[in-house]
């Protein structure tokens, strides 16, 4: 049987091999000496290299812009044959490559991905593996216990392509068309269709994409309406960038002539509902102050404080406020606008009536 031998890499690859060693094996807390780099070159790459060539190539990498940190130490003492003086030769020690991301930053990004629920677990794992590869093998050892929770979402080959297409359309201020998917009771995705059964085509002016509560949304204007709509990016399919320019956000009725402000939009659209924003006042129990700040931000105004309650004033999307009041009832009660308070009260009446009907039916049986 023929024995295969590892082919020794060419000498011209030495700087890239040194860079690879520093990338994989060093970070702020893990350093190497020139001798250790030499030993790794010999053991892993069958590449002999002396101290001077390693030093020279590291200097070249630094000159090329790589952020290689090191300290100097006395390597050995030699006698100068011409002067007879003892000269101290220095060597690089504590060598490490500074990465584009600190480990804590990578961990934050990875955790953010894990909290998302719009990326199928198989694709999520690939993303996390790529992020882990940006640091050293020491970071990889610390994140071996991190796993993407198995997701019921099917793998979507279109997801990242869709994001790329939407991003291109936003950058070039072009409209897009797409189909939209909904889940059926068969737990499969189906095109949202027109009454005659053909897949419905949406034509929108895309303004921004934003993550909210673990979901990724396209914020846009649907051609047929004078307001802003939000569509789940993971349910958008068959995107096409059109030649038509977008409808400027400032021309929409709800924009009040202003350009699009993502931070303000997210603050007003707590649950990413599409409806008009209004000035709202609501009364809460004081233990909910933290919940209010979490949902509406620090721009809220507190007033009429008592020992147990406080009134909150803010500008918010009305459907979002309706949902918030329902989620925290009876500890959150809308005061103004009165029409919104009446709408919430009527919904509460209907909810109570539905429970009464179920209770009556059970008693009848």
C-alpha cells in the first residue's frame, strides 16, 4: 500500500502560516513566543523556520497593518567580533493577534442570534460557527456548550437572499414586489392568496429592516394605502426589485412631513402593529414602571403619582397600546384618548361574554 506524505508548504507561505497560528491560538489572554511559533510551524505544517525569519515575517505583517501585540525580551548575548563588546539580542515574546471583535462582543452577537426566532436552527448554527471562527480556539472552547434550540421553522434557502435583495432595494430607493407566506392548520406555509386563489403580489416602498422581539420586519408602504406596514422578512418570498422609485416616507399622511426615524418608529410601534400613533395617557400600578420603560423607552412622562399608582403619558401606536393594556389588565387602564379607552372596554366586555358563554355551556352539560 502506498504511503502518502504531507507536502511541505512553500517558504513563501510562511507569513500566512504565522498569521494563521496567531489567529487560531492567541488572544488577549493567550500569548506565544517566537520559539513556540517555530515549534508549531514544524509540528503542524512541517515548515522549518529560524528565529530571524519568524521575526522578519512578523515585522512584515505588522507593516501590512495586522494588529500584532508583543513585548521584547533578551534572547541571548553574543560577542561582537570587531569590537569585542557583549551585545544583547532581543526576541519577540508575548505575541498575540488583536481581533476585530473582542470575545465579549462576539458572545453578545451570538446570544442575540440565539434569541431570534426568525432564523431556522440549521442556518443559525452555521452563522454561529462563522462568528466563533473570528476568534481564537480558546474562545471556541468557552462556547462549546452553546447550542441553537431546535426550531420548528423549515430551513429557508431564500432568507438571506431575501435580506440581501431588500437591502439593495432600500439602498437604491427602489420599490419591490413579493409574495407573502402564512401558516395553515397543516403547519405548513402557504402563499397568501387573492379570492380567486392566485398568490397575492405585494408592491411596496421599502424604508428599513428592523429586529423586534426576536423577529425581523420590513418596514414599508404598501402601494394601495397611505400608511406604514410591517411584514415579517422570514415570510417574504420571491422578491423582485422594480425599476419604480419608492414613495418618499415624508409624503405619507402619518409621517407629518418628516423623514423616517427608525428609533422613533420602534418606540411608537411596540408590537410592530400598523396603525396611527396618538398621544396616550394611561394609569398603572407603580410596580409596572419598569415594564413601561422597557416597552416605551425613557421618553415617557410620569405624573399624578400616589402611593400605589402613577399616570403615564407617551406617543404610541394605538393598536400597540390596546395590546399592552390587554396584556397588563387590570393593572394598566387607558384614560385618553377616550375613543381608545372605550374600544378597550368594549373588547373586555366581549371577552367576558365569551367566557360566560363557555361557562354556561359547561353547566348545561
